[in-house]
């Protein structure tokens, strides 16, 4: 089976899986409620390669609600990166998130701790770079009651699958490429009752190289998240700007 057919099968399975999970999540007795809001999301995503096999990642994220007016969350993530080959990498790491309170009268940010495992694969079909990434996260989310820390945590295990296409539309590599991606997240745990489907992130935009080790993408993300009730959703129209820094510190052979 050639690469193009494998890619079509992968896309088809992903679409069917996403539809089935969302259909199951929507099969609740209460009427679906959707909260529509605007967001902005900026991040730095660093991949540092030190040898043939080993490197590290270091990411910083900031998301704001009501476009720029209100804080959403701050997130820092790091991990050990292992190159299985030039196209496949595996990561083991840790992340911490600070989530702004949903109640505007409260002041304390919810802390979330994560341990995660990730497998990522790149392939190329003509002028299209295809990224497949699966990430498994163990998350401990602190519970806050009446704006006070309880030192009690909600545990969930979340699986995320990302399928992304970077399409070069011009022969000049200094010009931007088109980016299309979709990421589906499902979660499990004792306290996950109605929202096995957690969220979906669809993105369309451009990717612009700045220099050999630095690029950024800029565009629109439709970010849909299901609440724990199973019938309430956030639909976020998001302006996203992600920077990618990928220095290679391996010694060059003469």
C-alpha cells in the first residue's frame, strides 16, 4: 500500500473517530448549551538537539479570553526528546499550568500538574509535510472551593491525537506555507462521567520561516471544549501565533 493511500486511511479513521466520540458525548438528556467567546493564544515551542539521539523541548504558552482582555491560562512544559530516527521522536516530560478562575470575583489560579508521553512522526508527500502526533497526559487538577485551595486534586488521563499538514504553495522557501491541522483529545478517569470527549482544535493559517532555526505560524483556531456536565460547551474563536525554535547543537563533521 503506497503512502498516499495510507494517508487517506489515517485521515478517514480520524474523522470517523472524532464524529463518533462527539456524537456519544452529545447524547445527553439536557439541551446543548454553547458559550461562544474570543481568545488569543501565543506560545514559544523550543526543540533543542544535542546529539544524534537526544535533545529536549521547552514550551511556554499564554492564552487570554475576550481576545486580550482577560487571562485564560499560563503553561510551561519541558521534556527529554529521543530521536528514534530522523523522522520519529519520542518525548517524556512534565508540564505545569495556571488556569484563571472562571468566577470573576475569585483571585486564585487553579494549578495543574502533568506528566506526559509523546510519539511524533514526520513524512513528506510532494510539497506537503505531514505530522502525526499522539500524546498521553496524566493530569492532576487542583480543586478550589469558594476561592480557597483545598489541596485536593482531580486526576484524569487524556489522550491527544494531532494530524497536521504544512503545504508549500510557492517554490521560494522564504515565502509562507499553508497549514491545516486538527487535534482531538479524549479523557478518562473516575471523575470523568459525561465528557469523555474533552476538546477539539482545528487550525488554519500560514507558517513563515524567519531563519534556519526559527519560524512561526499565524492563523485561526476553532477550539471546542466540552464541560463536565456533558451538555455545556465552550466554542472559542482563537487568534493563534506559535513560534518554533529548533537549534541543532550537534558538532558538525568536517
